[in-house]
């Protein structure tokens, strides 16, 4: 059991941290429809409206989301605190649209250009 | 003791007998015919008449007999000194600052004593619109001042309202003093509602979540129990206590008061010297000791001791945030579970959940669990909760085996542990510890850069407003003030961005996770900060606010300055996650989770809500570009000594 969990953690970390660099082709998808689906399925409640993530609830999804194979692989098969979303409850086209929405989110500003952050941290 | 003046439902013995005679005569004349003045013959009077209902009742009922000798003079005035005046003298002897109440007739004797005999000064009576509010205020007030306040309410309906807040205080080891009114003597009770509000054993409703209770039946008894209640509540582990104030005891007059018992506070329990020495030996000889603190520090002295211990060992301090335990910008400060996975010795200080600290639990259909610990890691626990726990409520969490268990108060034990560590430390172990310190400093510098990148990358310019943006905007405006955070911590962003140094700057959470705590506890905490002229800041969950928003009125009524920022994310998001899990595990449609979890349609206008109760309302603000000006305006209002609420529409998390 412990080994399985460890493997799952490693796989999850790898998927979220590095799979975007794999460079798999982006699937067809409609970002506008994807935003609606992102709200409809409640993704935003843990990951934020912009897919920004939150420490206690959901990993950062955007900008630069995982490549689609890794993304869909995790969504369909996770057994962590996030439950699996099968194709029966989240159709493939909706998931592709959600991915398109996440790809459409612009890059974050450079923290060095934000004066408020220079004074943060004591 | 002299008796109080006669109640309208009492029957004087002489008048009672006369009344029976009159009633009997009336019964006779109503049923027998009289000799009429006209000279006509009256009907014959029967030798036996059927008694009237009134007569029959007078014969079978038990009259109250009053003692005439006790209240000579005006029958509408009581004589002697009211018992509740003595109760107030005892409360004053304990230097209690506030009694917080939603007015209750069963407490009318003490209520009057506070506002007339005591001139409503020290303790001052504060008004709340819900007993849960009053109790949570006392909870928050204690965590800032270190002094208990009294929550005064009805023994039945009031106590049931207060019960949730008592549970939070219980779980959070906070010494709220509950005082509840009750009428023990059925013969003395006012009929109707006051009798409905009377109860044989009121404390039984909350006995599982208080440390001690009593129902004194004399003033001598009250004086002793008041002192005992205070001592028990204020001896670690701190917990709520409850005293029942009998109405007759409050209201009857006495010729003279008993003496107020002397009281000396018990010294807090400290760790066994041998166990402390053994713990020090393990810590000094560890390659990677980690100290985890939850409700470890009761005062600034505790914070200073913990810093000293960590610096001696160069041990990482994992702060679980039950209290302000450690300066968050110290290189040894950490949050989360990662350091525990690398530890060879873990010292847990007043941990609520040692099991959850060293084990992982995944909320999936298999309820998977696994240890976070390295093979062979040793565990040490210091907690006063080992000295006192109960069985019904499960805030004790899972049982966690440890290698050394010290049943004692952490803050009182830290000085001896520090001395023991100094004794055990050798030059070789000092060198190992110094190396750990260098690594911690390097990691700390990296964590600051990571914080800035995370903040910028988490919807910095988005609408609704992100947590990191709100916290950064706030920090730029408060960092030169004497500030304190009295509300929930918003994803730990304040701990990442702000500079907490003083114990009073953070008070932790509710304890029992009973929603409805945050707003009233923040009001109570702000009351404590008012005395010191500080700027209290409350980041307020919207759902929590709506449990008892009347706390806003208390802020305005009692002129308590507080900056409340509504974290208005318009849903119970924690519950959404659970519904998503249920639907997904069952492979069911995933578009119904919003039912009974969202707070919209209509959106609540929190600024108007605040305005309606005399608290300045600003917002809603949903554009981060507007946030800085709104916050500055709010802070200016608080610095004038007034409360303000700024409604900010926020990201879900």
C-alpha cells in the first residue's frame, strides 16, 4: 500500500511539474466553451477561476498547463484527494475545451516588476 | 438570609384561610336560597352542599407560606443586600474586565448588580445578539489578553445557543467562564416561560465540553465555586467552565456577605525532569530534529523560549498555527508536512493531532493511510492535554504511539528542556547543529523568492481578487502600524508575506471548526486590542459571517475598532469538494454540486449589512486595482477608533 501511494505521489508530481515540457500537440478545443465547462464541473472551486491553484486544495493548472495526454491521464485515473472524472461524467470534448481554456490564460507577471511583492516577506 | 418580597402567586397563611372561608361562603350562597328582604320564604338550605371548583382547589392545593418576620416594611421592597451584589464582588476580585450577555431574565439579579451596584465598570456588561456571539467573543478576548471573560446567558435556551461556541473554546483550550441563570425552586419560579426556561441540571447539556461546573446553593458556596472555576479554567490545559446562578440566590437579600475566598493560582504542570533529560538527549543527538508546535505558546515568553530551543538545536520549527508560536520570518520557521518526512526525531508541542502530523490520510474510497516518518524516527510529545481529556467528543484525535510522552504544559516545560539541551550538547553535536543552521538560512532565502513567484503566478491581476493580492495589498498599508491578525489566515498567505513577531499578532483558529466562530471571536479579540491601541485585522469568511451577523452591531454599539475584510467567495467551497468526491466515486453527473453549497442568487451585500448595523461598509470590490484605495480608506476609519467592513469579492481559495 505504502509503495503504491509513493508511486502515485511521484507520478502526480511528475505530471504537474514537468509534463508540459514534453511538447505533445495541443488537442482541438474551444477556450470559451472550456471556461463554461471549467465552471460547470466545479474545477474552479479548488483550482481557482484562473487555474492558479491553492496550497491546501488544488494544484496550479495554468498558465502553461500539462500537455493533454498527461492532463487527461491524471483527470481520468487519479486516486488522490481529487477524485477521477470518467468520460461518462466529463465527456472528452468538454475536457479538451477545458484544456483549451487553461492554455488561453496569459502568463503571470514577473514578480520583480510588482512593487507590492518587493516589500512582502518581512 | 432574609426572604425576598412576596410574589403574586404566593398565598399568605392567614389570608389563605380567610380566602377559603370566603370561598366556602360564596359556594353556600350560590347554591342555597337566602331569606329575601321582601319577606318571601327563602328556599331551604341543604345541610350539605357540593363544593365549588374554587373551594375544592383551595382544599387540595399546597399553599406557600411566607415568613412575615423577614420583610417588615414596604411589601414591594426586598430587604438586606442582594446576593448578586456579592457575586459581583467575587467577579471583581478576579479582575474580570467584561461580562458579555444577551439579556436573560434568569440573570436579572446579576445584570442589575453589574450596572447599578458595580456602575457597569470592570466588569463592563457588553451586549450581543446571540449567545454564540458572546461566548466566541470571550474566546477571542482571552487569546489576545490572556484574561478570561464571562459569557452570561439563560440556563436553557441561552446555553443551547452558546453550545457551539463552547465546543470551539473546548477544542481550542480557551478558558471561557460561562455563567447561566436558572431557577431551582419550583415554588419560587415565575410561571410560564421562566419555568419553561428552568432545568434540573443545565450543565448536563454541555458537560462533555467543559472542564468543570457547579450550581451553588448558597453565597458561601458561590464564592468558593467562583474561585475554583477560575483556577480550573486557567490551569493548563485551559478549558471552559460553567457556573449556574440560581435566581433566588441572586435575588434574595442577606444581612451581610460572606468573605470573598482568597485565591492563589496553581503553578502550571511542568515536565518530569528525567523525561525532559531523555528528550534533550534524543534531540541533541538527532541529525535532523524537527519541532512541531500547535497550541504551544501561551505568552510571548513561550515564543521566546521556543526560539531559544530551536536556535540551540538549529531545529526546524513546523508551525501548525494553533497560536502564534514562532516568528514566521525566522530561517528555522516552516509550515506543512515536508520537514517531518525528513526528521529522525520529532518533538510535538501541544499537538491537537500528532497522528495526523506523522501520518497521511487520503480521502478516497479506500481511505488510504501511510506513515510520513522515516524508518526508526523517534517521537516525543509534550502536552497538557494528556492530563485531562474526555471520551465523548473526538477532538482528541487518533492515538499516536510515541517514544517519550511528557504530560505537562509546554510553555512551563521549555525552560527546563532548554537547560537540559545545553547540558547534553557536545562540541561535536554543536558542529552538526551549526551545519543545519547554515542550510536553513539558504533554504529561507529561496523560500522568499518562491513566495514572490507564487504570489505573482496566482491570479495576481484577476477579478475576483486573489488571496495573495489581497494579503500583499494589506501588508503594504499595515507594516508600519501596530497590527494584529484576528481572523482566519486566508491560505497562509499572511504567514508567507507578513512579519509576525509578537504573540498577540495571531490567535489561531476556532479549535472545533464550528462555523460562526470567526466574526465574534474577531470582535472579542479586537476588544482586547482596543485597550492597547492596536490595529486589528479580520479576514472574514462570508459563510461564517452569516451565522450571527449581529456581532457587527456589537462592534458599532461598543465602539470597537476593527478592520474586517469580507473574503466574499460566495460559496461553502469546502463542501463542494466533498460533493465532487461523492459524485465522482459514484460515477454520477458532475453538474449538481452547486445545490446547497453556493451563497448567491441573490449575492449578499455585506457593505449594506454592515451599514445597517452602524459599521461603515465599503464595496463590493472585485477589481484588484480598486483594492488599495478601499483598504486605505478602511484603515483610516479604524485609526479613528471605529469599525469598518470592506466587502471584497474573492477567488474561491
